[in-house]
């Protein structure tokens, strides 16, 4: 995790982190890495859910410590959005093509729920920019409730179906993520 933060600091991708290096104590509370290769579609996407959960825990830890909040929020929101895009741009279209379920079925519902999550994240970012940590955490609780239910549907229903329908294409799909 620390390497990942350091890399982002060095890459200079961030505007919020330049003046603030989070303490190692905050970073040490989370050991969160990108899902490893060698996983199948279902395992990889479940691991990506856990990765996002851990990044949210890191935001909570940063608020608690009043240290590194900007970096934690940025890494969380970036990786969370990337997870949504992995589904919307790669997994869902392949699944819809393979099953013929365009505009209907589980991916339709999941896309709708992603929009609900993005709306909460937008409010969360507003609160963060205003320096309102309590509102940030409270929006985080709302997001957590949405994601827990959403992730359960994906992990118990959609990912196993996708693994069956498009598991054979996984190596090429993973390349595109
Ligand atoms: Fe999703």
C-alpha cells in the first residue's frame, strides 16, 4: 500500500496529495493491493470488491487520525470508479453479448445501482472539499449500505453467471481492464 501511495505521489497525478504525505501509521492499517493475476473472472472481481472495501476503511482511518485524508479519499474514489468501469465497459458488455440480455436482466439493474453510488460519491466529495469530515463519513455509511447489497448480488448471482457465460474470454477481457 505504501508503495502504491508513494508511486502516486511521484507520478504527480494528484493535486490533493502534494502538500501532504500521509503517515505510515495510517497506511500500515491497510494492506490493500490490486487483485493478483492468476485469478478467474469471479475471483478477480470479488477481490476487487475487497480492495475497494479496504480503501474505504483507509479513509475512515485517515479521518480518525486526521492525517492523509486527501490521499485516502482520492485513492478510494479513483479505484472505486475503476471497478465500476471494469464492469460497465468490459464485463457487462461481454456478458450481454454472450447472453443476448441487452437492456434487460441483471446488468441493467447493476448499471442503475452504479449511478446511485456515483451520486453518493459526488456528495461525499463535496463534503470532503468543504472539509466536513462528519458528512464525508456519513455519506460513506450510505455508500457502504448500497455497495454491500449490490456486491452481494454480483458475487452470488452475476459473477458466477458471467464466469459461465464468458469465463473463456477472461484472459482477453482482463487485458482490457
Ligand atoms: Fe457493480
